[in-house]
C-alpha cells in the first residue's frame, strides 16, 4: 500500500498538503535535527537504551540508524499518530517531551534516498518504507520486533560520511547528554552525569523537576566592560527528561536578576518551541524560574556568604579561624559582584570583609566610616586599630565590589598614613641619643622647627616611606598622616623628626658617629635641611644652603 | 550455570515444602545467570527498573550475603528466589540502618566481620522496594474539572513471587461522587492512602482486572493499564514435565552443553487499553508450559494485548524461537551475553 505525503497531513487536498509537508520539513534548518527528534520519540516511548549507528556500506551508501527498546508501535499508533502530522499521542501530556506530532517528519530534512521504520508491539510488527518526498509503504512482518528502529539511507562520499558521523555524534551529545536513558553512538555512551561543576552548587528536586544550581566560576576576562558576566563561566541548560531544550549563558527572558547563575535543570513541565531552538517561556517555565530564584536565595547565596564569612574570619587579624577550603576569598569577592548575588541587599549585615587587625566587617559597618584598606597588617594598621579605625584587608576585587555594589570608595591606609619603628641602628642607645640631640640642635640653628629627633626604621611591610631619610611626626613613632603632618615645618608640619636608620646616608652617618659624632651629626643635619628645602618652597632654600655652607666653613678643611 | 538442586528441605517456617534449594557455588551461579539475563533482556521503562533489581539480587546467595547464608531457596512454581529470600534483604537493610555505622569492621572472616561488611554494603544500596507508587500529572482539564495522571507502581508480588511494574493512565474527575484517590496540589500529585491500599490489593492481578477494578470507581476513568513482570524462570525439573518446553530444559536432550544448565527467563507484558484496535495474545508462556492460554477478556470498551520476551543461554535461542513460532506465538528471544556460570 503506497501513500503520498498528503496522507501524512490527513484529508487535506494533495497539492496543498504536499506544499505544507515541504514547508514543515524545511523548518528543520539542521538536517541532523532528526537525531534529536528520534531520540525524543524513543524517550517518550519508555526506552531505556537508544543506539545510534553510522555505517558506510558499499557503493557509497551510508546508513544512519536509530534503534530503541521502547514500547514500539502497533498499527493503530502508526496510522493515527506517526503518519498523521500535528497529531500526537502526547498532546498536552506533561509526562512526554514531544507535543506537536511533527518530530518524525524531520527525517526528510536529511534528504534520505530511503527511510525504513521497523517497529513492533504486542506481537504486531511493521515495516514502513519512506521514499523521497514522503511517499511511503506499510508492510506487516511475520517476525516479532521490539522497540523501533529507523534507518536512513543516502549516498555519500567517504569524507562526507566521516564529517556526518562526527557532526552526528556532536549533535546527539549536545541534545541528549543528560537523557534519562543510556544513549550510545556507534557503541559508545554519550551520557554525562546530571550534575554541575560550579561553586556552591546545590541540587534541588521535587516530583517532575530537578536542577543543580550554583554560581558562575570566575575566569579570564575578555575585556567587555559593559557585560557583567565578562570573565565568568556562566551557563544555563534546560531540558525535559534530560533532552536539552536550550543551553545558553543566561536565563532567557526578563530575568536579569539571575545573571551569573550556573544551572542545569530538567523538568517534565518544560517544552521547546515549535522551531526547537529555544525553551518555551510559558507559565511552566516561569514556575521553574521562580523555584530557581527561591533556591538561590534559600540555599546558594547563604552558602556563599557563609563561606565568605569563614574566609573573612580566617584572614582577619583578630580571629584567625581555620581556612574553609575552595574557593578562596578572592574568587568569592569576584562572584559577589554577579548580578544574581545582589550583594548590596543580601550581604548588608554579613561580616564578610576581613580586616588586617580586627574582626571581619559587614557592609553596614563599612558605610559608617572612612574605609581604609591595606595589603597586610603592619605598624600603621596596628596604630589605626588602636585608634579604633578598621582597616580592611586589601584583596583583588575588593575595591570593585565595594564601588559597584555600595558606592564605597576605599583609601589605602599605607598611602594615607605612615609611621616609624624605634631602632638605634648600629649605635648604642646612648650614642643614638647623643647624635639625635646634636642633629636637633643643628637643625634648629638652620631654622627648622624641630622639637626632637629620633632614630627609627621606616621599612615596615608595605611602607610607602621606606626610602625616605626621615619623616615628621606629631608624636614620635605615632601615626603620621601623609601630606598633613609630614609637611615641611614652615608649612605647619609636625615637629618630631624620625631619622630612618636604614637609609643609606643615615647608615653611613651612624657608622661615622662612633668616631666623629659631630661630623656625623652635621652631615645628617645638612641632609635633613637640604631635604626640607627641596620639599619646601624656594624661600626655605636660601637659609638652608647658607647653613650648610657655614657649617662646612666652621669645621675647616 | 549448573544447578545442583537438592532434596526439598523446608528450612523456614511457612515456606513451601517443595522449595528448590541451591547451595554454595550453584546458588551464586544462579544469581549470576539471573543478573546476566536482566542485562540481556533490554527492558524498557514499563518493566521494573534493572539497576535496583541487580542491586537486590547482589545480596542473595552465599556470596551476596557475605557468607552469612549457605543456600538460596527458589519458589518451586516460578524458579525465582523465594519471597523469604527477597524480603530478607529488605529486612536486613533495615537492620543495617540501625546498626552502628562507626563500629569498626574486624579483620578476618568471623561471622561478626562478615555481618558488618554485609550491613555496610546494604546500607548504601538502592534496592527494589516492596511497594512504591509514583503519580505524575499528565494533563489538567480545568473546564472539565478533570485531571489525567500516570501512575507507576513498583511492587513485589508475594503471591506470584516476582517483581512487577504497573503503569496506569487514568483520569480523575474532581467533585465526582466518591472519595478522591489522588490529591493534586498545583502540579504535584500524590496518591491517597486509600489509593495506595487499593493498588496494593490489586498487586497480584492481571492488567485487565486492575483496569476493571479501578474503572469501577466513580471518580476514575481508566485509559490504559500495563503490567510487566520479571519471571517466571523456567528451570530443569520444574513441572509440568510434559510441556513442549520440557525437551529443551531437560539436560539430557537440551542443545546446551553438558556444563551448562538450560533455563529460560520470561518477561511477560499485558496491556488493557482503550486506544488499541483489537485484542491480541502473543504470549507463548502458557502454551510453552502446556497450559491453556487465558481467555482474552478485556473490560468493556478496551482491548487486551499480551506478549512476552524470553532470555536464555545462546544454544537454546533458536530452538526456543522456533517452538514459539510453531505454537503460533512468535516472540523475542534474547541470548545472554558470555558464558554461563558453572
């Protein structure tokens, strides 16, 4: 019994039906889309094993075969559904993936010279032979068959066949990797475990729906500053019973608040669009998105904040809790900038920012003060802490996070303040004291406003003044506000001078001081005066230079 | 597999006096063959799921029980592990869950060490449940105040001594006279306790009977009932000896080599449904055993179809398939992969 494609469309007029059939076939832009469609049909038929085989026979004839162990078809199913377009046993059935009754037609987009479908159910076995254009014959077989086997035959060059096989494997792996049954291509399974390798990934399950949700892992940036996901490996995948409906970088539709999640979701409530290239954004899709949103807030974000809290406690000077493991705090700070984290609103009270010498701070606390940060604990940060000023531990991504999420600008504690650490260098304390007194006297004679001179070190960790000869302080070895206290005295700078015992000139002068205290003091004082003159105005330059000249003359050759 | 069937010695109170007892390596070989047959059968989703079945089987016999038991008792009427053996695994798992997980397993092969190893393995295993019912919403017809569901019940049938899966498609009318059997909360469907009990009571019944019983409920409209079973396993010596199958299963006349015991594992399927054109019986099992085939009596408006798939050692395949054809019930016959165990 031979039928035309018109028969596939029911009782419509043959010419119109043939045209509609052709249109329908060509809606499948990818000629290999039939692989996905046949797998989908097999899943709906209750298959637990689907095998796809690509073989190249003699005379350039290629066979693509899809065989399943599903329930197969009897004559009634073949006539009512397989051979009738837009009619499906699965219409509106939430337990099935296919809905439209057009999946099988996709085999014609491959333009096979012959297509054979063999199927059996409850003792009935049938063979359907489809010719180009959709004309077909239906034959009853005597031998029992189980499941359904579809074979497409087409002439092809060997090199084209290899390309076809490779593309076929890729297509099947892309669409079917999470399928809830074993799928083999040329004997090799293509299934991947339904799980997610992403930070803070959590599994959620309820009848009919399962997903893994996590946050996008930070990666290399491409340089697109306008894209909030630039530099993140964001991925979302939607499937129905493991058959991919969409894979993309973000959730489609108006769900910008979810940008930055990693999601693999399968739900029997999801459907694909008629064109098969997207997930249908209907009420069921919105329900799933709502579930994702709830799970994000209830499970994933709390884990991120908990992890950050523990890291902050570990890195903060006053706590030193055990390290919580991967991911480290720096990537977490980057993840916290993801739109889906909504950091400013979610983490207001979370103490997730480590400090150099105190306890971790929350955003709420940071909003109340000038925010200083330093790369490590040092004498400056310790003095600030004594004064009750918190200093954040400066980590990569911290400035960007605070600026982007809370509009908070941070200042460098080490650039804003400096200090000195007492040290007599190579001298004994009494020698150092004598030298300092002498230098103070000479400096005063030169017109500098100096109340005291001290010996110390300026090369503490992250020091910005390590290479300077001296700094000015209101209180020796206290905190100096750079650019305020540390101005030349004629501009109102502080009057305690701390000489850097590690400075090259000072070190040589300290060695000289053991033999010739006066000369050492003179040289140090001269250098101080010259430095002050360089740092000060031209007006200050004249007395300083004349002092140096005079001092040298007094000592003679 | 070579079977060394011992004289029936009832070991357990209430057990069938003709229970087949396999000991030592014969029992382990039997379990291995059963597992190979399950792999070879390529069962689809209408049958009990294979991975938990295999897991369940792996705890039977001397090897599976870590030497705690020396024998395996089979039900005489279907050649499958007796209900006591199957249920013991479930009970042992409960015991395993209540054992102390922190207790160190002693070295060596003492009874305590073996028991603890057995418990540890059992505790993490996904076994076949005694009964598990899952209901999925298929469609909600708000205007007609009806919802359609798919009910899947995995069940151990202690009467038939076999694992069964029922797949039932039905509709429930909201507000109809009588109790609701399925509760629907948005998209989530849950069987009520009454429905579970009813299904449990029907758990040994054929598909057509389940169809008729459920359809008789005022709130339900049944479309399709399918029952798929694992077993029976036909072994040498199992009655009736005069059946057409007897020569194939008799070691003296079987095409299997002397080292290999001939056996056949059947996977029967029956379906009562509204959307079939005609009733059909393609199940050769009864005829193979020399019994009259059951009448094809389907509930009103529905049709009934029976079929069966057989798995056996390779040498038996061709003659068995031929025999089924001769009986007018050709069916799928699959060989087990690799050699059977001795």
